[in-house]
């Protein structure tokens, strides 16, 4: 199978680079300065074993490849807010022998949040979900760092909305030759919702920096509690913390390359690169949505969603709001909730 990595940033670059060095055929899809660097100098993938350069085909879109192959696998790794446009572009691409990618090819959604599978299923017949545990950073155009060791990442895979099949098992087998563990599960959404709860910290990191302070960690505990209350009210199952810890074990340890502290996660990186967008609508915003649907107040997630979007829109520096100020605003947001909490829409 040929893997077309749609969004060769942190996650996409790490997955694509690792697959390529394991001998699998890979095409990288990127844009702007990153695409220019990939074409000129290749993908520089930095891992605990050291840096390597992979000279792989790099394109801006499907037109540059002509007809896609029947054995192509589309791996969607753009941020969820960019997913609709990418799915539209690639879904319409012709496949050799007739039909379009949306009709004939599998699309594997390897993104934070839980919305990408729904977006993909509106267009594609064969949709697969991934719960992504992969510490990676888009360092600069052409360079991606993946600091996990001994495994680069753990990628739970499943059909969307549920189930498994032979195509999925072949993809998993390829990933497991490439420094990943790739469990095939019939209930991938349960793992994605568990990951969503952890990703509620992304906006805190983006606004106020990595969670190193007690105040920041305590705020995340409160934000996560809102998330679990919303999921419970909606009757949504999610893997528990003990189950997640057992799945991870000591298989992925963060190993910085130069002794420097860890940079922020995906949302922090969006602000740091000044992209103008952020994924908060599909993380904290998912909890806000469920809260409104099921009568659960979510003032902290509402606040973080608004702040993260404001920071992205105004291109404010990542981590520039003191955590004490963020906690003050959080306390005000909670205090402003009307007695009786959120009302369920009628």
C-alpha cells in the first residue's frame, strides 16, 4: 500500500517518516514554506536515535499525482479545522480503474478530538479512526521531531463508527514495522473520547504555557471534571485512566534531544507558528456542545475555547497569559453560572 499523508506536520511527518524508513511507500502533502522545504531538502525527522533525512514525494494536492492508485491509503493528519477542505479536495480525486477516492479508498483520520470521523463519513465510504498518542513537534519548515522512545507512538485503530476489517489489520501491521504499536479495536471512539479529556489541557497550554505549576494542574483537574460530567450525561463511553495507563505502560517515554524542557502540544504549536487557527472548537468546544445538549454547565471549557480562539485570531504569543490571570478568569466564569446550571435546549 502507498500512504498519502495529508498534512505532513508533527503527527503526519512522524508517521510518514517512520513508515518510509521502514520501507513503505509514502507521499507527503503540505503547503507553503513547509512544502518548499520538503521538496528542496527532504523531510528531516529527528528522533532519539538522531536526525535522518527522507527524500519523499511532496505535493500540495491530488492533482499533482494524477490518478490515485487502488492500493492508496489516505492518512488525514491536518488539524480538524482544516479537515473539511482536505476531505473535499481528496475525496473528488480520480482513482485508476474508475471512481473517486471517496468511493474507493480508505481514509484514516489521525487527529485530536472526535469530529473528524463524522466529517469524513459524509464523503467517504471507508473511514477509519485513530486515537493518537505520539509526542511530536513541527519544529520548522522541513523538520519534525518525535521524542518518544522506545516506541514513537501508540495508535489505536478502528473503523468509524465501530468495527474492524482486513484493511485495518494490514495498516496496523505496516505501522508496527515502523516504531509504532497499533492495536486494532472495535470501539476506537471509546479511546478517542478518553484522549479528548486529556486534550482539554491543550488550550491551557496554548494560553498560559506548559502545565508545570500547581495552579495550572489544578485548573486542568477542574476542566477535565467538566468534561467527564458532559460525557457521562451524554451516555458516552470512554476508556478509564487505569486502562489507558495499562495500554501505555512504559512504552513511550519523552526524551528531549538537547536537554531542553518540553514545548507545548499541538494547540501551543499552532499559536507558536502563528497559523491564525486553533483546534479548540473541537476539543473544549466538543465539551461545551455536549454540555448544552445535555444540561451540564461547562463554564471553564467555554472560557478556554473563547480564549484560545482569540489568541489564534489575534496571533498572540503562545503561553503569554500568566496562569494566575487564567485562574482568576476561570473562577469568575464559574461564579457567573446561573443557579441551577445550564438549561437543556428545548
